[in-house]
C-alpha cells in the first residue's frame, strides 16, 4: 500500500505546477482522496478533497479558485493543478487517503522570486 507524489519544484509567484500522486496496493477508486500541505514550522493544512468518482471536490478557502484537484481512476493517480501560485503556498505537499490515514512522503513546492 503506497502513495508516491511527484511534480513539485520551485516556481515564481504567479506560476503553475501540477502535482501527481500514484497510488498502489489498494482499490484507489473506492476512496476519497485529499491533498494536505505543511509549511516550515507549521502544522498540516488540508488543501482539497475529491470524492471517489471525481464528481465532488472541496477546497480550502486559501486555494479556492486557484487549485484544481482531479483523479484518473484508470491510472490510480491523483492530481493537483496549482495556478497563480503565491509565496504562502510554499510547503511540502502530500496526498492523503483519509480512511486509514495513509499518506505519501510528499513533494516540495517552493514559490519564490
């Protein structure tokens, strides 16, 4: 059972990144999935959740209108499209399966000029 994130990096303010999370070892399509981030010196912050079939998604106010969560159940992959990035979006981003508290190792996103 594993979640592996990728796609992080350094980007200038206003830029975009697309994060991916590859799931294995469980029936991905049966679980709601989330993205969570943790900035240096701060606690975890929930970012977004998507329902099993992808029809419903929810966002933290801090990212609403800028981030889009999606999933491809045929590829067992979760995505997070991040646009209009701000320095305060700098954090370690990890995907999370709320049921059973499964999470990946995270991918670092740094927004800086």
